[in-house]
């Protein structure tokens, strides 16, 4: 079947392209950390693969999710924008009450400035990602009538595994240490599991809107808000508590995202909002 064949081609390309980037960087060692040609290839090749499959392998262009679909979906755009700020606020409140998070370096004005300074860049970057993971892979699996949990696991697993070269090679060790006190391999495993959980939220909003744009906004908000909190040192987590209250991959955080995802699923199924 054409759709199955093309999905397999896409998955193979997506899982190999990052390692191609690693090889390229090996032969071009003098590059700025975190901004290399190999990383660029890792980010761009999956999107190029979807364009080629749509143009030359019979996938077509109708299910790309590029329409804004505002009518009847404004609330889902607002929810997509609110998920990460709301969960981060609740997490920080929990960390304050328990004393597990130190706010001595916290400055709300600096956080807002950091957010606004990188949001547009993250928005553009996430057009690449969401066009691929929701606009292509999720869309094509829906054509195969994949059930919800198989959809979450497949998309989340491939999305997470695509990040392996990033977790194991591209990502600076200092960034890993600022999130969790683990080695690269453990960080990669935790990262993949986290992204499978995140996929429930992303998939549900995509199913309800059939548009990638609320997800681009959602993903950009996450990157522009949560990453600076940790990487720029606005909060410090007590030693040994990172596994619970890390804004990126802590247990408390992940449980909140799981609950949100399942609540969105229940809402969609109750209201039958998943029709194109």
C-alpha cells in the first residue's frame, strides 16, 4: 500500500538524517556549539522528505494541515497557547510550597524579555517540526485508521527517536546538567518517554483543529518559556528533586501533561471533534 510504503520511507529517513548530520559535523569540527551544519540537516531533512513524498510518491498535498481553520477553533488556539505557561506556573507554585525550587535569581521581567526575544525564532523552527510530525506522520497514520494509543506511541516514539542524535551528540553537556543530573543515554531515554506523553496533547489538538498552527504556537511557547528558565538559571532545583520538578522532564510535570492530554482526548471523543 502506497501510504504504508511512504510512511516507512519517511521513518527511515527521519531516524537516519541526524546521524548524517553527526557525520558531517565530524568532518567540519570548527563550528559553533549548538548551531552546526549537521544540526541544520537534522532539522531540515525530514521536511524535505515529506515534500518529496508528497510531490513524487503520490502522497499529495491536501492533508498538510496548513489551513488556519480558525472557525470554531479559536478556543483550541488559546488552549494550545496556555498549556505550557499554566503547567509551568503550577509546577513553580508546587516547587515554592515544597521548597524544592529556589527563586533567588528569578526575575519576571527578565523571563518575559527572554521569552519575547526567542519566540519568533522558535515559531519558525517549529513550523519545520510540526509540518513533519503532525502535518505528515500523524496525518498519514490517520489514513491507516490507527487507533489513538497506537498513534500516540508511533508518532511520539519516532519523534523522540529522531531526537537521539540531538540528545547524544548535538546537545551541550551543560544543558543536560541544567535539566537533569544524568548521563546522555539516560537523558535520551527520559526525553523519548517525555515526548511520547507530549504527543497525546499535540495529537489531540491536531485532531480537533486539523491544523498545525496551534501546535506551532504551542511548541514555540514551550521552547521560549521553559528552556530559558532552566538554561539561564532563573530557577534552581534542590539536589535530588530534579526528577520530580524539572520543568522539562520532571515526574510532576509529565503527569500534568499526561492528564491534560487524556482530558483533551475525552473532550474530543465526547464531542466527536475529530472529523476533518
